[in-house]
C-alpha cells in the first residue's frame, strides 16, 4: 500500500521485479531504509555476503532516523 516500506529479494538468477506505483517516480520523494537495520529484525533467507545489493540500498538510513 501507499506509504509503506517494501523490500525485495530474489533467490533465482535472472529474476525481474516489477511493482506498481501510485504516482510518477520522483527521486525527491524516495527514502531508502537500511536493509540490515537491526531494529527492523528482518531475517533474510541468505546472508548479505551472498547478496547483490545496490549502492542505494547499502547506503540506506536507519528507520528511526526517517521521521
């Protein structure tokens, strides 16, 4: 839903991820929360050293610093 964080991980090579947006993309409206923020307690199915993580996602902010 609009206003919620989302995160994706694919476990097979060659995957394509698509999602629907409610407005045209505007980078000024985007917030990237750290995928490995300990306070979110996300258990990813593979370890970070086996993931391909974008620079944007590697530089995400801690969730409590968003608001």
